[in-house]
C-alpha cells in the first residue's frame, strides 16, 4: 500500500490451485519466502489528466493498486472506474474499490453485472449486462484520459477498440493480460507464415542482429523494446508467452555477441542462451532462430 512500508498481494483461491491453496492454508506468519520484484510496464503515469481504470474479473487487482496510489498521491485527478463481473460473488474487492472511490472528489464508478439478480445489482449500484463497446461509448469518457485495462484477452481487445473510438489516443491505452498466455509458435507447426524479412520503416541505428535460421540481418531499431519485438517485425518465428522474463518460453541460443536485460529475468537463462522477450543487443548478435 502506498506509504505503508509494506507490500500486499491478492490471490484468487482456486479449488485445485497449488499456489493459492498453499498461500491460504499452509503459509503461516513469520514464514520466509523468495520473491521477485514487480516487473512489466503496466505502471500508472505521473500526469494530472483523467485516468480510466478498466477491468473484468480478477483483472481488478492491478488497477485497484493504481486506485490506491491515486487516492494517496493525487486525489484531485479525475478517475473513471469501469468494472465488469458476473455478479457480487465474482466481484473481488468490490467493497474496497467502492470505498476508495467514495473518498475521491472527481470519481466516476460504473460496475456491470452480467448474471446477477435485480436486487444484487441494486445493492452494488451495478448496471445490467457486460462492459462492452456500446457501454463504453455511451459513458462519454474523456478523450484526453490515460487508460489502464486488465482482464481477459478478448475483453482488452474490445476495450481498446471502444476507447479508441471514444477518442482516447491509442498510445495512452495500456493493457495487462491477467492470465497465462499459451506459448506461441508462429510458423513452426502446421501453419503458413510470411517469409522472414527485414523490419519495415527506416533502418535502426543499433547493433546488427542476425536471425541465422531465417537469413535476416538488421540493425536493432530505435525505440524497440526487445529482440522479440524485432523478431515480430521481421516475421521471424519465435516462441514466447510472458514477455517479461518469467516463463523462459522464448529462450534462444546466442551464436555470437552479447545481450542485456530490461527488466532482468526472474531466473537467468543457461550460458550461451538469451530470453529474447526482455533483452536487447549490447553488441552485434547472431541468434539461432
């Protein structure tokens, strides 16, 4: 919590969840755990303009942390809270969010229940149905806002489209998938993929990156975040899932050269290999892909 000198985590208890069961039934006060620092770029900006916090289901967790941050640091900012759930039993931390929003002078709260009784909706001040494209369009959200969207992939796709159509700059719509993506293997198994090619646009000014198996060499582009971004731009087949250095799905042999990491991986890859999802070339590099 902001300014408290401590961290808090929120974990959904799953009936057969190994981690959630351990945390809620076996862990005791005083236990010592190995933990990693937060990672990724789903971070609240430091501006003064309106903020849209948009979530579905357990995607509420990171945007609730942002809501607390806003209440503690910049309570004068205009905040729009949009959340969708099936009903009150699937609306985690709803009471807490409602209380924080009630303390903010420029807050707008809109909750949608898709499978609740009229009485349940009345008690939660929730609208019927889902948080959809049409629902967002009807709200009249401010076009100058920064938006933070977390939930299932299809939900985030719809919300990005709805917010863009409402006039919000796509560059200010930030998303965070609150689930594990399946490993992606474009062009590797049973699909027809484009032939790998140099990245579009002006050449970069960074070290030269060679994808040896694909026969593509290109300077690392200015503004690219990772080697995986470059591989995507070149249609070079790549495996990945988390894009933050956690799952090691993207581990790739480095035939020559050196890479650096931002963010640092949760666990380093074996010697001679790189996690391309969170690494950039320090020198000219040749990758076995």
